[in-house]
C-alpha cells in the first residue's frame, strides 16, 4: 500500500483565495477586513486519503478525529473535491496498467 495523500485545509485561507479570485475589486487588505468581521470559527484540518478509499480527518485545533459526515460548507466541498481527484487518479492508473 502506498503512503496516504495528506492535505491540510485551512478554511480562512480557502475563503481568502476564493474572494481574491472572484473579486478583482477587493485588495488583499480589504479581503482580510471582510474575513475579520465574520463571526466564525475557522477550521484547520488535516485529511489523509488512503488508496483503499478510507480517510482520516483530524481537527488540528483540538486533535480530535472527524468523519466526513461531520463536515459542512467549505470543509465538505474541499473533502469531496480531493476524494474525486483521488478516484480519478486511481482510475487513470488502472487504465495505464490494463493498456
């Protein structure tokens, strides 16, 4: 078994990049000001994706393990996109081996 693919998801950074990409009118300091006004707990997660389809998600602030069913919003979106990316990679590798 290969080593797991490990990703860190920092929600505030996610929204920072989304706002920067979607709004050319806002400067980085404007975006920081907007995010500072949001009354939210920003998630900081580590996700380990294994070849067998399993995943381990750790909340870096508390050290607790989370399950995909506990994710919501941007965290869930990130998880789903990474899972789809992993599946596509595995399918591509299978196609190369069977060719």
